């Protein structure tokens, strides 16, 4: 029902910044949440950040706190991930996802199992 298209990935030097975008088809309901996950080469996909659509509450993985910021544009059904002070360890494919339940079950925002729709991912490569 929901299609997600990520953009903004690319190659950047350590210490630089990138801004990822994820555009969702249709409108996102107040009970929904959107999140970002990433998968580094040879590793499992892990949680990065999430945002509550109704009020903009945010949730971050410890590894990105203070460096990354998630935001949304309700009118455009778009979520952003501003990534600053990038490190080589941030190199990964970044996926955005939509959950129909995270807006209510906020404590489950980091769990991949509560997300219903996933984008195809965008590559972020950080060189050192």
C-alpha cells in the first residue's frame, strides 16, 4: 500500500555530511511512524532513528545520537535524515521504513518487526 523511495546517498569524506530523503506514497496517518535503518557490509541491519508522525517525537540509536537528526515534512509525506560528522563506520545501505503501529507503540520503534513497508535503500559510503 505504501511505496518508499530513498534518495541522497553518496560518497563523502569522514567528517562530512549527507542528507537522506524518503518520500512515501499517499498520506501517512497519525498512528504511523517512519524510521531509518542501515546495513553495513557483512553485518545485520540495525536501527538508526525513528520519528512519530503525529507529534514529531524522535528516537535515536546510541551510535548516532548527537550526529544524526531525523525530521519530517507532513505536507510532502517525506522523512529526512541529516547525517553530520560522518565516520567510516557509518558506511552502509540506508533503508527507510513505515510502521502503522509505531505512532502508538512508540517503545517498539527500534524493532524491525513492527515496520510494514521498506524502501530499497540508498548507499552511503564514508571514506577515511
